[in-house]
């Protein structure tokens, strides 16, 4: 039984790595630019914001929930942090405001989902609409610029050729990996994603765990929003459109089950990297942006189809194993 589970887990997580290897080989042979250090560093910078958001989404999906508010909330965090930085002249105040807003959104999503029993899809969809409207209202639809130079210079600084947002994403991923794999909270996240009722009967506070995963998603919203703010040097009310959908897609592409109970930060990293490499390859091939969306959408569908095929094949194999096992016992 253990071997069966490990084989299934390997199949679930193999899609992104396999496609990444194929893409690397193809682009290495067809494009002299793709494998250059400058291009690969640019890919890492481009995916840094999505990485941070997707790490928070990983916890939410493993717990069997969904957070559709990330993109709009990310924009709200950015414009409010920028607005307070400019008006107060304090970098610290602006960053604290951004963190508080992100965590408040996470608390609201978690409380409404866990205790008021509103499905997370509905809760976060409502917050998606509200947060985008607030972001536009706060700025009257305008971009907030003139941020403190110490902040923008820090975010554009390079260490070993990589800009600060890349390191923020790396450190953030390591912390979230430790939380997920080496803490009791992480174990509880897997438990309620696998079977919430069984987890409840074993003494786990399902409501608190759900609140916790949404708080972590809110923290991801805050960190990614502030990081994006420093990277683009402005708070933009229309920023991060569809970020939440790309985060969900990255988590699923990596092999995390949409129904919950399985997944990892490493798998999510592979999913995000795959999305970034596909976008980069399409850019290098001169594919128009509209068609790039079509290709990415097709990749998402293929990934889900592969996942469904794996589920179907695993179920059939399990049935045959049971049948043959019974026949063998009868013969004996």
C-alpha cells in the first residue's frame, strides 16, 4: 500500500519537471538567448512575485480551500503602502500598513470560511471584487509614485547578479517549506485537507487551521504586494490582475491536489518555474501576448487532464490489485 501511495505521489508531481526538461532542451537547441545568464536571471525576477503568492496558495489548497482574492488584495496592499509612504514620508509606516492590510484580509477570509461556513470560493471571490474597487477608490484610479529611494533602491539592488525580489522569494519559500513539513500546524493542514471530519474527530481544531492557512495567504499577499511595489516603483490599482489564477495554476501544475491533502512547496516552485519558462520561451519566439494566454491556458488544461488520467489509472490499478489479491487468497 505504501509503495502504491509513493508511486502515485511520484506521478502527480512529475508533470512540471518533465515539461521543464523538455522545454529547456528545445529552447537550448532553438534559441541562442534562452540559456544565457541574463535571460535566466530575468525569468527568476519575473516569477518572484508569483512564487510568494503561490507559496501561500499552497497551504490553502492543501487544506482543501481556495483563495481567489490574492490578485486584487495584492494591488490594494501596494497602493495603500505606497500612499502612506508618500503621505507620511515614512517607509516603516507604509510597510506596516501593507502587512496589516494583507493579514486583515487573510483573517477575514479565514473567519468567514471557518466559522461562518461560507465556502472559500464565494468568500474570496467577494473579497476579490471589493479589494479591487477599494484599490481604485483610494487612488482615484491613478498610480502612486515618488516612493522613498531607499526602498526602491533596495528592491533593485543586485547580489550575485540577482535582484532583491528573487532573494525575498527564496527566503519566503524556505520558511514556508519548514512550516509545512516540520511543524504540527503543517501536519494538521495535510490532515484536514485529506479528511476534515476525521481530523476533527482526532482532536484537531479544523476552524483554527483553516483560519491559519488564510492568514498565511494574507501574509503572502502583503509580502508579494510590498515586493512588487518596490520592484515597479509605484502602487498600481490595476496591478496583479489574474495573479490568484496563476497561483492556483502553478500549485496544480506542480502536482498539489486541488481536492487537498497532498502537495509541497518544492512542487509549487516547479509549477511557477514552468509558467515562467513557458512565458519566456513564447516571448523569445515572438508569439503575441494574446496567443501566449491561449498556450498557457492549454497547458493548464493538459496538466489537469493528466492529473485526472493518473487518478483514473490509479483507481483501475487498485481495483485489479484487490481482485487478483482475493483470487490468490482463494486459491491458497
